[in-house]
């Protein structure tokens, strides 16, 4: 049995492999530019049959957002 691969299949497989190698690099670069919030701590308390969630969250804000908050704009 002769196992030959057509040039079209080789080209397509090479293209898919290249995309799989390049895609994570682009995603990682985009993730660096995206501000993320960070949950510093969190805990829940049960009080009168109601759960209350207490959390310390770090919200990184852009320069424009910080200026708006400092000038009196409410969230």
C-alpha cells in the first residue's frame, strides 16, 4: 500500500500547525494590555439565614478613569 500525502494536505497541515504556534503569542500579548481585577481576599458569613460575601478586590483603573473619579464622577 502506497502512503503518499498530497501537497494540499501537507500545506494545510503546515498552516494549521503555524496558526497553533502563533495564536498563543498573540493572546499572551493581548492579556498583558488588559487590566484585570485581583481578589485579594474573600470570605462568606451566614447571618440570619443570609450569606454575606466580604471581599477585598483590587481594580486597576486607567489614568482617565482615575482622573474622572478624582473630579467627582460617581461609579
